[in-house]
C-alpha cells in the first residue's frame, strides 16, 4: 500500500546499508578490531550495538564493555574502513532504479547520514552514485547532534525548501528511524539486513527489497 494518497515532496535516504552496501564490511572490520582489543563479539551483536550510530559512539561503548580503546581509535578504524570500502563496496541492489523513479516524477532526494563526508565520497564515487546526490549529501559533521537527533534530516529538508511533514525517510536502523520521527517525517524501514522488529513503534512500513520501494512511495511503474 502506498505511504499516502499523495506523493512525497522529498525522499531522504540514509547512506550506509540503504544506498551503499557498506554495513557488512564495516561491521566485520569492527568485530575483528575489537577482538584484538579484548572484546570478542559475534557479528549479530556488533550489528545490534553499532548499526545506525557513529564510530566515536561505538568506541565509547566498546570501551565501557572492557575493550582497550585508545583515544584515536575512531581515526584508526576509519582508515581501515575507508581503504576497504574503496576496494570493494557496491550499491544496494535496486537503488539506481529507485532514483530513476524519483527523477521521472521530479521528486527531489538527498542523503542524511551519521557517517563523515569522506566516507560518503568514497562509497558513492565507487558505486557511481556521487553525481546523482551531488550537493544533497548531509553528514552528522554538518549539524550539532547526530542521529537519533533529527538535525541532519531537518537540514536536508530545509536546504531543499521542503517542510518535514512532506518528507519520507528511508532508514535501516532504529536510531535513524528515531531521528526521522523526531524530525516529524514519515519513515520506511529497510529490513534487508535489519530485523523488522527493530522498527517496532517507529513505523509499520518495512520492506526488504529496493524493488518494493517505488510502490510504497506511491510512484508509478513507468
């Protein structure tokens, strides 16, 4: 069923895990690094703890759990992540077709991410999507507070001149969905890698294949 009887005036995508398939690689790197620092965790636990947050937040949480995390850990792990993503990250299957639908109906779109700009420059360029989002890529580096604060989504909407209630956010984490709700925006949960239960109480609209998204947004099949 479409989100509403009228088309959204803007669609804002989270980046990692929604536009680019960077989460599994990043989580494996964090898992391996934390194991070396005395905190062995399985991948599902890593995902549960850290997806949707910031690397700095992940480091602080890991330190609280007993890992030997140095002060410059975020910089160290980012260098590993950037190098790995530059070699192998791919777009989420079907995201290009979704953007084609939005372009066809002249609906603007943007990215709102807790990741740094450098990371998005690497991933979007490798995935051939940088030009499609040019000038509409927003990071937690641009705002006062990261998700679950609404700041990055409100900035994206403000820059486009669209009121929050007319925006739809596509998120793969509860943290990001909370940010969208706090911004007064509709949110659709992308459950390709995320358990649908994570979105409970935040949105009833959940999907696991980008091919399903145009219909959820009420876009035509043309």
